[in-house]
C-alpha cells in the first residue's frame, strides 16, 4: 500500500501512516454525519 499512498495530501506519509490518516478521516466524517442527523432529527 505504500506506493499507492504516495500521491496523498501528506506526501511523505506512505504505507501504514497514510492508511491511518484515511481511517481517521472516515471516522471523522461518520461522527459528523451522526451529529448532523441528530440535530436535524430534534427539529
């Protein structure tokens, strides 16, 4: 996976490091979606 992550935003962060960044981004988006859904549901 190291080669595939070479083009990512972090540039130097390849392999395992790049995968961790994408996992954190995915978790962040999931939490944001849940938070927005709860705000919309309360109205």
